[in-house]
C-alpha cells in the first residue's frame, strides 16, 4: 500500500542472494491453502509481471498509490532485484489450477535512520480474506526484527483503505492521520526496543 519510488535500472548494482535458510517458510492458511513464503529472486521477473497484471486496477492503485497501467522494465528489475543490506521482499507462491503462481508480496526498505523501515503489501484479489496478508506481514516483521535488527516498521495508506488500516490495527500498528495530507494515514509499530536491537540475530546472516 505504501508507495515506493522506483529507481533506474543498473546492471552494475550489486545484489546479494537471498535464498538462504531461515528466510522462507511453508504456511497453511485457515482455509487449507498451502503457500510458500520466500524472498523474491531475480528470476521471479516473469511471475512478478504476471502478478501485477492480474491485480485489479483498484488493487494496483492502492499498492502503488498512483494509477499504474503497466510495469516498466526498470520497475520490474527494481521490484525483483533486492539488496539484502537495505531491503526485503517476500513473495507468496501457491499451486493453482493454472500452475505455480505468485499470489502476494510484502516488502520493506530500511530508512535513513537504519533503525526503522517502510513497508508495502499487496495480495491477489482472489486471495483476499484468506489470511494470506496477515501471514505475509507476520513473516515480514519477524525478518525485520530478527534479521535486520530493526526497531520499528511504518507505512502509509489511503484513509479510505479500511482493509489495510484494519489489518495494521489488528497487528499492533498505531494508525495516525498524516498531518500534511488528510487523505493519508500513517501506520507505525515498534518491533523491538533499542536494547533488544543490540542482541545477536536469530536468523542466518
């Protein structure tokens, strides 16, 4: 839901591999659907493009906070080639009648203070109400807390995006009107105390 400015493509930009133990997990949703949550990979470009194309115009607008008709090659590279030192992106992959498909993605970028991050999340329209968004957010917060040692997570959503605001509130986020734009709401939640942030990571480094 939070808007992220896409950066120009750069073949020289270093990207660390993220297919390491401890960052992926299998989940079974309340309705019985089996889903794999794992870090996005460079070879997910086709799946990511297909996922964005399948989103409704409304879901695309709420995710990117702007009308998006298509994804440019530079945007697609930025979305799938993550720098693990600065960000995380988790995709939800499920077996469907059409084959294995990406059905959700949640991501965060570490902010300049190096102690907090800004998140964004979107789920396939057909998977709304399945509990997938909650599972993605839970995993994303765990990684932010234990892998990057972050203290807080925040995001921005439109004030009329009650689905996102309701999920955030139910997961312990404090929702506050944006003082500069009343059409927006800022969501923020503490992940760990400063003292806890100095403790060793419990996920593989």
